[in-house]
């Protein structure tokens, strides 16, 4: 580890850091945060797999899933499977990432610095 640090080759898990930042901002705004892991068998598959959603918040009696992406924001399979499995119980869906504010296919994409406005 020391050698990696000296030659500036220390791998950092940015996703973990981003999730921690988002969790702190959401808690500072009074959100109760929940983590959710679920089993799902996508259509066409015969075996179910385990998937997870970074954060769930409850608004009224409905769930708002939040996925945090430090890179590769276009790929969010577990987020999509969560929607398929729990659509009746869902409210707004959010992906917090490093790009500009956008809305696409029912998902609000929020730059990380705007997390405080959720």
C-alpha cells in the first residue's frame, strides 16, 4: 500500500465515497434511509439473482428509490428491476450522479451537489 501511495497508484472506490456523501446529505435533510436487497428473476431467465438499491426513502406510504452512480450512470440494472418488482409501491425515482440535471423515462437524474434539494 505504501508503494502504491508513493507512485500515485492507489485505487479508490469512488462509488463508496459518493454513497457516503449522499447518505450524509440526505440524513442532514431529515430523510430516513433504508438499504434494500431483493431477489429477482428477469423475464426470460430461469434463475433469480440478488440485487440491491442504494437507498430507499419513504414519502407518504410510497417508496422513492435512490441510486448513486460515480460512473457508468446509463447502466442501472438493479434500479430497473426494483421498478419492475415494486412499481405499485413506488413514488419518485432518483439517480444521483456527476452529470447535469435530466429527466428520462420516469427517472430524475440529479447532480450530486443537488442532493440537498431532495
